[in-house]
C-alpha cells in the first residue's frame, strides 16, 4: 500500500497551490502596461479623463479575463455595479466633480469585490472583499511569477521573513501618516529628507526621481491588486450566516435537541418574552405620545406660514434642531430593530398591538423627517445653498427609504441583514445621483439671486473653476447686496467687501485662472465642464474695475 501511494505521488504532477499559481500571459502583459498607463495618466495631473480611461482599462482587463460561464455574469449586483461604474466614469469626464470621482472609485472597487466573490449581496462586504483580495494579491505577487528551479527552494524562508516585517511596517506607515497630518514640523522634516535623498540619487542617476519611482510602484501595486484575483472568502463566509427573514430561535435551553444547549442554573423566570413584550409596548406607547406632542408643535409652527421673526437665529434653529432630530430618528430606528430582532416577532398574544405601535412610531418619525426637511428649506430660502444643505436632503431620502424597510421588517419579519442590504443599495444609488449632478453650478446660480441681501462670495470663489463664468455673468447682482463675505470658508476672521471690491475679487480670480489654465491644462485631466467654462469665460477688464473702485472710494470720502 505504501509503495502504491508513493508511486502515485511520484507519477502525479506537483500541485500548485491556489495562491501560487503563475500569472497568465494576459496578466503578465496587462500589469506592467497598467502601471505605465497609471504613471502616464496621473503623474502631476488632476483627475478627469485619466480616471475614466484607467477605469475603462481595469474594466476591460477584468472582463477579458472572466470565463464565458463565470457565475459573476449571473449576478444582478455585478451588472448594477458595471452600469454604475460606466455611468460615474462618464460623470467624471462630463463634470469632474468630487462626487463623480468618489462614485467612480467606489463603483470600480465594489465591482472587483463581486468579481472575487460573485455570491455576495452586501455592498460593504464586496468593498472589503476587494480590498482584502487586493492586499493578498500584492503580498503574494512574487510567488505568482515563475521562479527559477534553483531559487524556488529559498522562497518559503524569504516569504516567512517578509511576513514578519509586514505588520511592523504597516503600523509604522499608519503612524507616519498620522504624524504627517498632525505635526507640520515633522512633515517639513520628512519633505527635506526626501528631497535630500532625491538629490543624492539624482547625483548617481541624473534622470532618477524618487517620488516618480514611488508613484510608479503605486500604480503597479494598484493594477496588480485590481487584475489579480485571489479568492478572499472571509466576508462571504460571514454573510452566509445571515438570512433574509427572522427565524424563531430555540437554542440556549436545557436540552440536547437544540443547536446550542445551556444547562447552567437560571435566575430568570419563564415569562421573559412576555416581559420583553410589555417593555416594548410601554416604550412604543410612551414615546409615541411624546413624539405626537413634538410633531403637533412642529406642524403648527413650521409647516404652515413660518416667517422668522426679526433677530431670530436661523442658523441655530437649523443646525442644532436638525442634528437632534436626525439623531432622534436614528435612535428610533435602532430601538425598533432591537425589539424585533428575535422571538418577539412570533409572540402571538400581543404581536398585532406591538406591530401597530411600532408602525405608528415609524409614521411619526416620517413626519419628523419632513419637519427636518422644512427647517433646511427655510434655511436655504433665506441664506442660500451649500454642500451640507444638499447633503441633508440626500440623508432624508435615505431616511425615508430606511423607514420603509423598517416597516418591511415589522410586518414581514425581515432580518437586519435584509435591511442593511437594501439600504446599502439605496446609498449607492444616492451616490450615483450625486455624481451626475452639476451641483456647483446650481449652487452659484441660486445664491447669486437679487432677493438675497447677504452673499458668501468666498465660498463661491473656492469652488472649481467651471463656476467662474456664472460669477462673471451675474456680477450685477452684487450691487443689491448689503453684506458680501469674501473670506474663505472656515476662516475665523470674517472679511466683508463692497460690491466694487467683490467684482475686483471675481475678476482677479478669473484673470488668474485664464493665465494658468493654458499652462496647466492637459488632456489627461480634461473635463468637458471646465473646457466649456474656459471657452465661454469673458476676458477680464481690470482697468474698468480699478476706475470703479477709485470712484467708490472718492464717494465715501465726501461728507
């Protein structure tokens, strides 16, 4: 028997572990090509067309490496992420907004997670799976290459010592980044050291650039992590434990017939489920009464004919009230999830009353969310648009969707896993919606309205350059403003300006951009919105503005 086993072992070819199988010919060609493409597209360039081109390259290489009958082709989540990635990449080329760039990167990463584990359903788990698989692919990139036979035996020991160094180096890198952000002198010291090292290497190799080499290596790592698929099952194993519906649990009792028996001495009574039911009923009854009072006050105060009184602090009314109400809604959803998490869903004697009490509470939280939206609306109506004010409405959309899914949990016994799955898809849909919006242009058009008496011009000037044509075309609105703020956002010292000074600030920003754009604009960072803005930007008129400023100063000197 031993001889037969030995002969089989000798005759059988040496099995290559899954994590050490060599790269395919296509991967050997695409990984260095992707690193060169990454370096050529992103080195000293902003995000624009280059991000879309690199995304299309990774998508094409990934799809080309998939077999025709791969299970990922039958995944609806994969098809959704594929469409979302292409859509967000188009948004990057069209607008170049930060939301579009974020949506493009997240879409591509989550897509790679579904390629790694096609049976995943949670967007967050797909994102973590993509990161974990890429980390394993990068850490084991050398074993993927075919080593010479005389050096193959040395690789296990080398890999052992490399693994010992990975965790210390990772921790060192984390603290290094934290100290860079927290200590400006440390950051300056690191910059000086790197500059000196670059000069020393440049003396050895005149065309060598250490930052450029590190950037190229970053592109190599990102491309390898994206194109080399190492199966990463951890989050798939975690997700496989969850179900769409809540199931009655009959464990932790003194019986060998259950999955997890518990023979310890109990100090609790046999009617604990009824006690939990009474506690839930009391919570829903008391908080429903309290919330009813709050909603009646808000409906009578905010919903109909709300006009701020003179001296009314609208900022405090919106900021503090909105944050507290949002926290209240989140806590309410958490309490509902807690009480309907297990066997209380099957408590027949009082389940109907419990469900209706929770439903009324969810409905009242929806009314509370409407009150939050009205507070934000009045704030926008009197002070103008901003990113956070738009974000509040995005959050409220997710809140309404989340309340609907809570109702599904209450009446259909949906599990928390089902709620997380549905709400993560809704959050991804909202991210795509934000990526397709030209929000900066809409904010500038709304805020440059004659009915406003106060304008935060510093906020508008800090926006991307595609907003400048809107500022130049609506300079006449500045004459009707009683207060124009030109200090940058977040500045402790608020600086105001006259209409003439505000127009001069716009023209200065416009002239500066018109001088810089031809020198800094490259096809890699091209976006349609910025290119169209430069083509339609009127030339600055500094002499006329200087005469207007002098005329206004002379008028102020007169008694």
